[in-house]
């Protein structure tokens, strides 16, 4: 699986992994291991009209960054200050 991330986010994730002395894969596994949506089989998802409308609304108006994303963004800012 390949995730297309902006370079600054990729650098922030890599820097955090290095600071913790783990690989990026290990960091991601530790961070997201208990996320229920990651345990789901991607082939089992069916998006209906109602879900599609909700998904589009979330894409158009995303929620504020989670604590983990704020930490990554702060790390990025510290590396480029």
C-alpha cells in the first residue's frame, strides 16, 4: 500500500520515527494499531448515496486536525523554523 502524502508530512513522520528510534512502519503501527477502521477489509466497503453525500460533506468541510495530526504539524514547523 502506498500513501501519497505531502513532503512536509512525510518528513515529519520520518523525523518522529527517528526520534523514537523506530522505523516509520513501526511508528505507524504503534499509532494506529487500535484504530477500528484499519481492521476492516477494504473490499467490504460499499458506499451508498447517503454515505456518499456524507463523505463529500466531510471532504468539503473537514473536521479540525486530531491531536496526532497537530503534533505532526507542530513537528514540521519546528523542523522548518
